[in-house]
């Protein structure tokens, strides 16, 4: 992130419920041609779940001396709850994947989407 923003951007936690009108999964790589794709229900749920697992560090697989996968921080029931949340979240709003070479190009496409969807 420092490469794109100079300083690490602040990402404060928000604990109160918020209404979100648009969900965007940004994908930034200096080689990407700008592409905007509306995601279907399955892909939106999948990408949301994958991003949540990244946020919590649950996608990491480390094996110690005894061959135990680390971290073991989730249960099957909790994973089901997380999946149900993602399915509900993904179904409630327009959901897009935006690929671009830089954050500014992603923001430009978000501005266009907001205008197109009447969200400004």
C-alpha cells in the first residue's frame, strides 16, 4: 500500500451498522488494463468470504514442527455463520470487481459507477 499511497492509509474500525449502497472489490496491479465487472451472487459471496478470511488471517497455512496447521482459530459453525453473512451481504447491493493499474483509476471507475447508479 505504501507504494501507491506514500504513507500507510488509516483504516479505522467501524462497529455500528452502516447502509452500503455499492460494494467494490478493487484489484490493483501495475499491469492491469482497467476493467469493471458486475459480479453475480456466487462470485460476490465468494470474494467477500475470501476477503474476510484474509482480513482475519485465516487463509494462512503454517506448519510447525508437529505438522499442525496454524492458525486454528475458527470452528465449522463459525465458518457457516461467516458464509451466511457473506451471502446476505452480497445479495443486498450492486457488487463490482474493478481491476486497474493504480488506486486513482479504481476511484475514477467508482465515480462513474456511482453516477450511473444514481448514488451521488
